[in-house]
C-alpha cells in the first residue's frame, strides 16, 4: 500500500523525502513513518520507477528530489487497479455483514 501512496504523491509533484512524508500525512496517512517512506523511495528508485535529482538548499544539506517516470506510471496504474478491485470487494463483503463506512 505504501508503494501506491508514494507513487501517487510523486506523480502529483516531484518531492524530496520529508516533503513526501508531509504530503502523505496531510492526505490522512498520519501514522506513516519517515524511515518507511525513505526506504520506499529508495526501493522504487532502484526498481526503475522513479528518477532523482539533487537541488541545493540554502537551509541545510542538498535535497534529493524524486519524480515518477514511465515505469512508475505503469506501476501506479497497475497497483491502482488492483487496489480499487480489492477495495470494492471488501466494501461488498462488509456491506453484506452490515458494516457501513
């Protein structure tokens, strides 16, 4: 699930590690850990789904930004379809047993 969330955030706009964490938290993923997001960004980059570039910062160390590429967009589409199918199935199952949103 974190892969899909990170790909979604980066598809919207390139970002550096803590920026991605902040945007995920602002979207409602309050419990997402910094280390988990940094690890996911590295793994997605190594898998060829993200590009990266360094931007100098006047306020501290340079920031490594990540952007999505065509491989990442394919992953986002595929994982997005899988997630929507799973969520629809779960909604149906929960509705059958009287659990509402």
